[in-house]
C-alpha cells in the first residue's frame, strides 16, 4: 500500500521535443516526495535499461539529445528517498524533426503581413501612383553638408561604422556613401573613408569609384582615400580621431553600426567645427549622436535614407508599406494595452514568441 | 551578367535565410551558422587586402616624407614586430606576442575607452543647457535621474530614487521601444528591397 502511494506520487511523461531538428525527447516529471538522488533510465525496444542522467529535487524536466529519429525509447525514473527506492512507471516516446516552428507562427504572420503591405505599395508605385513621404531633415542636409565642406575647402569624412558587410546597417551606410560621394565628385571635394573592416573597404572603394564615374569625374577619384585602419574598436576610434584633428574635415558622416566609440568620434568631430550627420539603428548610441551631431537619422530614417534620396517610386513604395506595418503595431499596442488593463491577456498570449 | 549573378545570389540566400528561421529540421537547421562560417572565411582572406592597403599607404607616406611620417614608422614596426613575434613564439600566455597585447594593446584600448567619461561630461553640458522647453525638460529629467540614482538622492528626499526609476521605466523605455519597433520595420523593409533587387546601390548600381 505504501509502495503504491509512492509510485502514485511520482508522475512522468515523455514526448518528442517540439520545434526542433529531431534527435531529442523531453521528459517531464514531478515528485511530491523529497528525494536524496534520482536517475533517469532509458532503453530501446530490445535492450536493457541504462542510466542516462542524474537529477536533483529542483529538476522538473530532462532532455535526451541522443536519440535516433523513428526509434521508440522507454524511460523511467528511479528515486532514492528516505523511505527507500521508488521507481516511476515506464513511458515511451519517438523523436522526429519538425517542418515548422510552431512557436514562431505569429512572427511568420507578422512578416507576411508587413511584406504584403510593402509589396502592395511597391505595385502601386509601379502603377504610377504618387506617394508622399514626409521630409526628413537629416537626409535633406546631406547635400548641404557636402556643399559647406567644399566652400570651406576642407575634405569630407565618411565613417560606415565598425561592423562588417554582414550587418545591414553597414550596407545602408554604403548606399548613403554613394550619394555623398557623387555629390563630392560633382563639387570636386575630397572624400575620406576610413574603414574598420577589409570587406567594407573594398565595397566602399567600388561604391565611391562608381559614384565618381556617374558624376563624370573618374579623373579625380583617388582609391587611397578609402582605406583600412584596424579591426580594433578603440584603435579605429583613435585613428579616426587623429584624421579629424589633422585633416579638419568640413563635414563628417557617421552612417552605420556604432558602439561605445560613437561619442568619442562625434565629440572629436564636434570639436573640429565640422557639420556632422549621423545615422544608426543602435538605440543605445542614438542619444550620443543626437547630442554631438547637427542631424541624426534615427533608426528607421537611416534605413529609409537611400529610398528617400533615390526618389525611385519602387523604393518609396516600400517606405509606404513600412508605415502601414507601423500602423498595425500601433493598433495592436493600443488594443493590447486596453485589454491588459482589464486583465484580458488574449493579445499578449497570441503575440508571445516561444 | 556582372549585376545579375550577385542579385540572384542575394535573392536565393535572402529567401533561404528567412525560410530557415521557421523550419527547424535539416537541411535548414544550422544553415545560419554555416553561412556565418563562410562569411568568416571570406572576411579572414579579405583581411589580407586590408593589411596590404595599410602597408602600401604608409610606405607611400614614408617615401614622400609626408607630414607625420614618423608615425608610419611606428605603425609598420609595430605591425611587422607583432606578426613575427606571434609567428615565431606563438600567442600563448608568457609569449612576447601576449606581452605586447597585454602591456601595449590593452592599455591603449582602455585609455581610449576612458576618454569617454570626459566626452560624456562635455556632451552633457551642451545638451542640458536650458535653451528651450525641450532642452529644459531634458535637463530636469537628467538631474532627477542622476540625483535619484546616487545615495545622496535618497537623503535629500526619499522619493527621488522612485522618481528616477519611474522616468527610466516608463517614459524612457516607451521611447526606446518605439524606436525599436521602427528599426525592426525599417530592417524588414530594407531587407526586402535588397532581396528583391530594388535596392542595389551596394553593388555599385543606382
């Protein structure tokens, strides 16, 4: 009778680990009795039980990551308590890989929705519909900054951040570089592009070269002005600061991914009297740039810059779609906040990514 | 062809990377890491290009005796010296390479980082000047947060730490989250433009 009670107080279940690439079974267990030590035992259909792992009283689950998909495994738990040794019932499960990560369903829905809006407005723009995009002061000041540097007879400095070409912000920075370089070529101004990654250097060299060709001034393109400094974060900051102090650029652009070096760069640039325009999607660095720069492209404005500058209807269409996505998020936030205030968690539960 | 092939590669890789996020099974599982490893291999080879560029520019500077050529000597000696010590005696603890890293590279990096304290002070001084209503609000919020987060704040008024916490948790966090949502949507929109080949400036085209 006591033994039956002990078995009943130890429950165990086994199931295929969800949303994985297979080869994994999860065991859930709970014991109402305190135990000194515990062991997870496993066997397949024609073998003997083997010890797989030790468990302690704070554990409630264990994952077996060494299973063969399609093979049935049997599990039991053996606990050593002060009353003696108790064994759970035997449970079985078969592991298999999944075709879809169910925990990310809401994310897929959101991606489809936002992409749907973007594609719809791209189609609208292709059809010739006029799309209004609000003026962004920082982007409109790009030409003004190049012009001012030219008037002062000083070079322009363009920094694409400290990350490599696998960072979307670096790519966005490179697209803005093209526009700035083209303007610089038209005004016959010198543009300096120090980089902290070799791949960024080669991409920037190609971009600036193309910009000079586009402006009809390949003769004044100097590849030595786009150069590699160092991969080291503060070494790069020191190098850029040195260039700012020595060359005294008339305009400095910070467009890309920045970390702790952002204020070191922006404050040094400010001390040289240069007009400074920054653009980044790093929320923690935005306050520094807002403080030290004349204009700052905040997050989405930075990604919108190339579309805004190109005035290409297809690109502007994507911005319009993005705005509609924002409207959906805004509506969800308002509705979700009101519902949560009344203790209704349905929106929160739906939006939760597991 | 020079433009079409990179655009096609971008399209295929972009779509595959989106799909792999939602499909946990093979061959999609682990694709993200595999692509990252490929990128690292390319980046390591590209480092040679960067080094060559660096050496060429500084040798040119030396030849032409441009202003600050002395620094180029320091750079080239440092570069060659570090490479040789690493190649000859390894990079383990106690090696000359490790000595250079711990006693020269790290202190210099820390020195640059330490400058941040002074730059924050000078930037704050400018930002907190009460020129208009916005700047005044910024000043008031900053003073409350700064005083509320040090011990003396609670001694002045025991509610100051709570006010500082409230500013950080509600107005500040709400603003940060709004920016984050904008960034996420901007990222989706920009990625889609790159994947679909609408944005191709990074390839050297309009």
